[in-house]
């Protein structure tokens, strides 16, 4: 599996490569069963928080849109049989969320000006002896 450009991902299914797009049709098909912003939140938390049925559905929808002769059950059975590994799902989910919501620009985060910490005025000095000095 490899990214070919910012909009396509090449997936191999049954020995043949398919060019997958995160276009409106694919996203609408995915959202029939999986809400994308919930998926994005789960992807950010880590692959273990994404239900396998959701990951299989996403992969199936992308393959279907690309013209692969796969069913949702085929993808699920392939995942259960170890033919689709966790790294593939992680890559696909991360790619999809990046295509839909954009990718964070590390340069922007690194160059953002830091807010100065508030300065505290010194406490006024008290006349006389303090309680600690007694």
C-alpha cells in the first residue's frame, strides 16, 4: 500500500491494485454506518479504539468505490483471517481522516507565538513583624 498523491491511495485486493479516493461518494457511503468525526476522534486516540467492524466498513467502501469486486463480508473475513493486517487498517484510516479533515501542519504549530506568562506584581511589604518572625 502506498500513497500516490494527496487524493489517492493504492490498495491491493485479491492481487490487483485499486486507486481509492476519499471523494464525496465514498464518504457518504462510509457515513451510512460510521460517523466520520467519531472515527476521526477514535483514530486520534489510537487504532485500538476503532472497532474492527468500522475499520472493515471503511476499507470496504473505499474498495467498492474503486471498483474492487469485494463485499463487506469479504473484507471482514479477510481481516479475521489475517489477510488484512492492523497496519493496513491504521494507514487507511489515517489517510482517510487526513483527506477529509486535512493534515495538521507541524510548521504552523511550531512557529505559533507563545503566550507570555502573566506577570505578578510583588506583594506589598508589610510594616512591622510578620507572624513567622515571632
